C-alpha cells in the first residue's frame, strides 16, 4: 500500500530557481490550483539559486507565509544539482517531485508518475520525452534538441545507464528511499541527474522511465557552449568516482 499523509498521497514539490521571475509565477499558480483541485496534501519548496532578479520577492508573494509552502534563500549561485539537493533534503512528504520552474511538463503529469510508481512499487520514476507515448507540444529548436540527444549518447557510452532521457526535469521518488543518497551527490551542475541515477541503481533501487507531455518554454538557463562542456566533464567525474 502507498504511504499516506493527511489522508492522501503526500507530495513535496521541489523547484530549483535561478532568475526565474519571468516564468515561475504562472507555474506556481498552476501547481497551487492542481493541489487544491486534486485535494492532494502537498508542499512546494522553491530553492533560489542566488537569483539577482525579482524571483525571491515574486515567489514569496505567491506562496505567502505560515503555510506548508516556502522558498529557501540566502545561498550563492551553485547550480541546479546543489539546489535540488537542498530542496530534497527539506522535503517532509512521502513522495518528492522535482519540477523545473517553467513547468514544461504540466503538473498533472505527476498523477501518471505516481500511478506507475505505486503500482510497480518503484523507488524513482522519471518523466521522459524520448519514449513512445510521450507528447511534445512545443519542440525545442533544432540545435538544443540535437544537443540533448548527443548528450544521451555520450552518457550511455561513458556511464552505461540504459535510460533514453535522463535530463527531463520531472522526476518523482520515494523520499525515504532517495534521502540516504543525497549526501553522496557531488555534481552541482546540470548532470546531477546522472549521478543520482548511478547511485540509485548501485543501491538496488527500482527505477523506470515514463512518457510524459512536454513543451519547450523560452528562457532556458543552459548555455549552449559552456554547459555541455561542463556536463561532459561531470560525466567523466562520475565515471572516475563511481
């Protein structure tokens, strides 16, 4: 039987954010509407990664004070991986969902991930844009799309993970299963997903990919040249350390 919190499946939604003042307001309102409509017990944890725009003020205004939702601030820019760890460690519900700030995967897709995870008694389920059954409404540009495919090929060659889309920013896991692994993560950048999946497989956890709906949203924080080089470096670091 799935864990319950407050009579329903408890969900901590972790959102790393860096200079997201232009995109995160609509995402947070959509998540709040979803939680209310679904009657789902949830908490939203936004982790600000040293933004220098109005992200903190905007998030604070939407989430308010004194409720289950909150924003973690006061840290310098460290990278998406670092922010995910901070947010995941603060999660208090039985399930943790990682979502990008742009909500490129609609929040309602978490229902699909929860169903697969609970029926299969899985520890981690990741949304995938590359599986049959995925639904891409707005595609990335040709360059970014092929950069993602190339990264997956390189990742498979260096790391050996069998998954087709490790970088989709929509992942669900059992909080208790993944928490022991968080302190062992060392990658602060965009390749943090790969390191987590490597650790999870070596710990004997059960993982699966699930096709999801996905739409490209303008404003990606991935630099076209510098970040792919950092991600390649981090893949090599993961291979050498593990």
